[in-house]
C-alpha cells in the first residue's frame, strides 16, 4: 500500500528555517530517521521513498512554492496511483500554539494558501492533514512577516522533540490509521 506524505513549504535558502517551512522540516526529520535521501531533481519537488513495514511512503517537498502546492500533490497522487485516503499533508498552523500537533481527517483551509490551492486543485477538503502549531505571536497585519521568519531561540530548542513526535504521528497514520493516531497523539 502506498502513501503520499506531503510537507508544505517554500524552496530557497531564504525560506529554509522559517515557520512556514515546518512541513519541509518534518519530512527532513522523517527521512533522516529512516536513512533515506531526497532526490531534488524530481518533477514538482524533492522526493524520497521509504518502506515502513509493508507500506511504501512517498515523501514530497513541493518545489512549486506554498501557494501552488496542489499542483505537486495532484501530480504525485496520479503518478503513483495513490488514493486520496492515503494522502497526508504536513502544514504550519497559526491557530495552534507553538509545537501543538493535530491530525485531522479533513477540514477547511483556514486561510492557509497552500491548503487553499490543494482544495482548488483536488476539488475536495477530504484529505488528512497534520497541523503543526507555530503560534500567533505577532501584531495585527504582521502575519506574513511572522510566518516567513525563523523560530525564536526558545522555539528552536523544542523543535527537535516536536518534529520527532510529528514523525511518529506520520508513521502511526500509515500503520494504524487516522482515528487511532488522533486518539493516541492529538492534544499531547
């Protein structure tokens, strides 16, 4: 059985360690734990493949920039013949405090441009997403600046632990399913 795990972010060194790129960071963590390397020369993004028991995971970091993420996800779903129920999108979320992790089986885009484009491209919100809280400690009108800046030093100290838990959630999603994973990990 195949799964597409898409971590959202923006390509380029200027975005590398920003809050908006937490999806890339989580996938880098998962690839590192599993000893797989991303091929950056794939169509629409950097792609790595890993085995997890009897499951095949396609890890995708889209090169389309955040606002066109749906193009890469649609392409890889079709290319690998992956059912929508086996798609998991890892995304930053302003509505959650830093480090909070929430797996959801569906939902709105909540103003997130990457999720909005996925909805527009796939024509549905019926796909799983792992929301990684980045907090909302910014003055009114400064959201863009906030998400495109790096985590604070305090947040960076806690990032490895939170990324590791996110990776465990991805593995659980593939092995045990969305409901079991939500029950085990959400609100922890």
